[in-house]
C-alpha cells in the first residue's frame, strides 16, 4: 500500500524570523511531508531564506510571486501545485506559529474518514491566547455570519489551519473563487460543502504570532462580509462550483 503524499503550504509575507524556525518544527512532526513556501516578494528577505532552505532540503520548494496579491490567491496557488503534482493531502497553516506544528498528527488522523480536517479554536478543548476583545468579537462575528449565510456546519470557519483531500479540491473550479483575502477561508468551505465534502474538527489553541505584525484589519473584515454576502446569493441560485470536464 502506497504512503499518503502530503504537501504543506506556507503563504508568506515578511515572515523571516518565523520561517527559519517553523520549517524544522514541521518536519519534526511530519518528516514525510513536502513543504511549499508561497512568498509574495517579501521585502524582509523571507523568499531568499526559503530559497536557502530549499537548496539544503529537497522536501522544501519555493513559489515566488511578484507582489502581495492576497492570502486567498496564494492558497489557491498551493492547491494548483498539489493537484498538478498528484499529492493526496494538503495542509495549510499560518507561517507565524499561530498554528503550532504539534497539532499536525491529530489533523492528519481526521483524514481517515473526512475530506476536510479543521484545526478548530471553537470546539471543546480549543481556544485562543493573546487576543484582545476586538479580535475575539471580529472572529466570533465572522464565524456566526458564515454559518448563517453559507449553511456551514463547522464551528471554526475563518481559520486557515486545515487539511484537504486533494482529489476533492480537483473537483472545484478554482477560477470561480471570489475572495482574494481572508474570506477565502469561508469560501473554500462553502465550495467544498457544495460538492459533498465531509468535515471534522480537532481542537487547537491558537497562539498570537511570535514575530512580526498581524495582517488582519477591520478593512479586511469588511471585505470578507461583502464576499460572504455574495456567496450567499450564489448559494441561493445554486451557482456552479464544480470544474467543467
């Protein structure tokens, strides 16, 4: 029986201090995984560091993008690579240690029975460390809004710490995604749900980033609310989500 091929994607913009620590930590718990760093031309040299690490380890590759184009488009680029290269599973997580590598084994175990495994802050045993009340309010509000408008059964729809079955991602029309930024997290769950994917959640403790500054803003949240509203209209009219063969 062949081993499951796993790709871990890290979407980076100014994550120099985090990346040099994160990649070894990931390989401590998933030595079999390949890692793809998707860098949006970080001015702090993150892309150069990723190239150096890739030169020293064949399990690491780098995709350089010309500019900061949005988290959603970066994750989609990782999806396309996973589909093209025939991986079985894809794990995406934040590159700033907010999602600790120690949760990878539990996330992978979920994939024995589901199509999307979610590292969840909002199931029993999960939680958040280091947020102020505004961040809590923003996150809880977006999650409630997503469940209400998109019919999602999962509790944590706005986090990016997830494992996907690549064969199911290949069923989606990746050119039809609306979100370029953080609303991608809810949109991919909506589209996966539309094609019949099964979800499961495992608890994680989300820890605020070790180095650098958060890229979340109220402006980004407002854009996400608009995207989710448009997706709700798509849901109402059953707008196509599958790829045409």
